[in-house]
């Protein structure tokens, strides 16, 4: 007994398309055009089955959507107990609605005595429904009903013989999102699942193991479907001025990485939003939804990943446990830089925006001149940091910008380099397999090797990156390259908040924020030797504690750590 799986073929698509091209201008909206094309395509498939039937080569015909997973063994076992000469049609049917859904099984009897004669005589009508999702399967169901074809099996009712559901209109991983009553009906493995994209790298009908599933509503899907997406697959959590923009822009080159609206989405922003940390507006349950809506919609079987890079996450008290709970499969990357070089780079970066520096990053008193020079200003920051640490002790230092002016206040430009205080939260929540620690010095010296490790860590196939450019340097500021890779979005994966927020991203992309790596090195000013000495004394105990953390958790030290011994 042979089943003819009449999948959409190139020949049949061409036949339907040629016939369909003429009246396209009269169809009105795009959805009506698409539905009409699908109806004509399925009609040609059924005609193809009729030709096979006339040649004596068909017992059963099976039509399936391209995103449907079919268990061929179960399908063959199912039809082995049925008589193909009887008129049997299986598809989705409920009350007076007869359709197809993900799979339609037609017996030779149904074709010979009902459908084929009808198609040879006058055919079945092609209907255009502007705001409806009824396509080829709906046309076939209506055609079958017009011919008075008896329906032997339905998707939503267990058959008497097999006691099983034949074709699921939702993927198997959506079971966790349905009610208990419906879940009980899913106890037996079906023949096929709908909305399961073909992917040669994923065995069976399950979701990509890299995907942490959440349910969401999408305007392009009818309410009857359970729609799922992946939370971020990777997060670059820090630190500022350690090469996060360059690394993220390199990763955007990978064909299997789909970018967000912006490089930095700032779900948590403890530096920018002291005292409340969560920076995404909305609050409550809307906070996570609004955050995810700035990321591309990743189908659980697309084989692609997404993520973002917000260096402020490293300093958040809440982020490690929040990500662990809500983004269960996320891979984290942390870039660390010599804390003195990091602080000086931050200083140079904020020279470009004195107003930002005044309000957020560098402690100033009224009348202070940020442009007064390295020795005059950055040197005073270093001396004051040493003095306040001596007077208040490390545990007594205050980091909240709301404490500006207090004796023990330490500005972010300095305290962001006390890595050991923040790393302990992350290594407590994540193991080495999920948290990758890398060194800023690897960017430029061994960038290709670093990107190989990053690619492997986030679960992507090997790829050769163009590593000739450095991003967001002292001479070329700018922290967003996502807009340059927006061509990777299709109509389904495009972020939901695209229309509201994309103008900002597009404007930010107009700034040339990249420069050749060798030029970036030449443009980089050096830290004054006396200032470096003061800050090295300030950071030495922190680096010693950091080295102990690296050793305890099995990480390799960064080259700059030895200089603090």
C-alpha cells in the first residue's frame, strides 16, 4: 500500500502561478491574493492526484503544509486498517466548519467518486476572502462538502478505531501553554504537527534546544493558534568600554544571528536608573513583554538565535536571578578590561558629552571644568578615590549617584572597575558552561580565536568574520550597529515595536562609529604614569579577589591581572 505525499512541487506551483497571474490586479488586498494562490495551488495538487489515480498508482493522497511535521510510520499504520476504496477524507472539522489544517488524507475512493469527477466537470469555486486566513485547505474542505463526500475522521475528535487525534494544528511544545482539559486529549502521539518548520539540524518535531519558550500574541496569527517565540539566546552583559560594541557587531555578521532593534535594550540599567534598576517602561508583566518586543520574533525551529548587549547588566543586583528564571537557556558573555584603562576610556568617552558626564558618570562639583585636562581632572578623580577608600574603607564606599557630594561617594567611572564585587553574583547563578569570561586584550591580538570561542559558546556553526573594524572607540563614538543588519528580518521575525522605535535606530546608524583596528590603537591616548600608579593601588585588592574568583571557578586569567600583584 503506497501513500502519495503530494507536497508542493515546483511544477505544480508553476502551473498554479501561471494560471493565477492574470487576475492578480483584481484581487484587492495582499491576503486575498495569497489565499487565492494557495487555493489554486491545492487544486492543482488534487488534479495531480487524479492523474496518478487514473494511472493506477495511488491508494492514498496526503496534502500537508510546508511547516508540518509528519510521522510517516504512524500515518502508514493508520491507513493500514482502513479501506482505500471507501470514500475517506480526514482533516480539521468542527460543527459546520470543514477544513484541512496541517494535513489532509484522501482515499482513492474519495478521489475517484467525489473530488476528481467534480474537478473534471465544473470544478470547485475559488473564493477570495480579504481578511481571512482560509487558503488551500479551506478550499478543499468546501469542495469536499459540495460533493457530499462523507467525512470519516476529524482532527478534533478521537476516532473509534484508533482513539487518537490525527493532526495537531499546534506544535508539540505548546502543550505547556494549554489548559488541563485540553492537555489530557494530547496523551496519544498524533500523526502530524502544524507550525513545525523543517530543520535538518533538529531531530524530531521538537523545538530548538537553544530556545527558551514563551507564549505571545502576534497580529498575523488567528487567536485559535498558540503562538510561541524564543527569549534571548545570548546576552553580552559587560563591561562598559571593554569592546562589547565591536564583539556584538562582529556577531551580527553571522548569518544565523538575527539582531534586535538596538544593541543595548537596557532591561536593567542600574547606572542610568539608580534605585529602580528596571529601565524598560511598563512595569509588572508588561515589562518583560515590552522588552521582548524589541527583539526579533524567533520561531522555536528557525535554527537561528538572537540576543543583545547591555554592559550595565553586570552591575545589576537583580539581573542574574531574573535571567536565570526567565531566560533559562541563555548564554552569557562578559568582557573584562584592565580597570585603569577602562576608567580612562570612560573618561575620554564622556568628554564628548559633558552634560551626560555631569549628570551621570563623573563626579563634579559646581564650577568644575571637565575639559581641564587629564592631570587636572582625571588625576583629581584618582586621588580622591584613594583618599575616600582610605577614610571610608571599601565596604563604606557609596556608589549611588543620589549620594553625590557625600564624603564616601565613589563615581561610576571608578566603581565600575571593582569587578569582584559584581562577578560573585553571576558565578553563583551560572556555571562555566553558561557564563563565558573573556578579556578585552583578546580584541585585536587574537580576535579570530575569541570569536571562534564566542561562536561555539552561543551554539552557532563556525563562521569567518570580518574583524578589520573596531567600533565605539575614543575617536569614533557610537554604540549601535544593529540597523546595518536589519535586512536579516523577514515579515514574521521583525520586532513588534519596529514601527515605533526603528526611526531612532535608523538615525543612530547614520553615524560612522567604526574605524580600522590599527587606527584605533594609534588614536588611543595613554594614561599618565602617576595616575595609573594611584589607580593601580586603588584596584589592587579588587583584582586580587577577582583572580581568586577566576581560579575557584576554573576561568583563565586575563594578561593584565598579573600587573596588579
